[in-house]
C-alpha cells in the first residue's frame, strides 16, 4: 500500500496460528512442507516475515 509515496511494510513474527497459511504458501511454490516440519522450524527460534499491507488486504478480498 502506498501512503504519501511510501510503501507500508510490517515485520511480523509467525506463531502457531500461521502454520496452515505457511503450509499453503509452501505448496504454492512447489514445496511439500507439512505441519510437523513447519512446527519444527518454528520451535527452533523466531520466524518473521515482512508483509506489505496491500498483500494482506488482497487476501481478505479473495
């Protein structure tokens, strides 16, 4: 999303509520991570992502 010629980004930390979304995301690019693998990765430390707010809005609209 652009606001006053600035792209708005948000750094978010994934948690257990994001597991299914991460599985779907990995499948969309041809990776075959399952719930156990995602939870193993998440248990090893903090997992974060930079999300553009417009991308989140796009998900809501779908």
